[in-house]
C-alpha cells in the first residue's frame, strides 16, 4: 500500500506565509511585490502600510498562519 511517512508530514502548503521584507516601523512583513513605490524617492520602495522606507530585505522567512485550529 506504500510507505507511511509518519507524523512529520504536516500540512505543508496550507496557511504558510513566505516573506522577505520587514518594516522596522510598523512590523509589516511581506514580499517585494507588496511594496509601495515612493514617487518622491529615487527608485525606492516603501512599506505599503506606513510608507516608511525603513524596510529591509531579511531573506526568505516562513511563517505559519496562526489560524490553524479546526
Ligand atoms: Zn511599515
């Protein structure tokens, strides 16, 4: 009938959020596609939530949605 993979096999794709940009001002997390562009700045991107440019590419992180209860 095939191998059994055991309990380590969690729900892998459901409720999993990947992000790499972090805003130090409002703690927003997201991806580059979500960033807003500040027209007054020179090719610079800002936080879509608070328009701060105090954002940083932190590398890819994986955050599970807390809404995992049944
Ligand atoms: Zn922000």
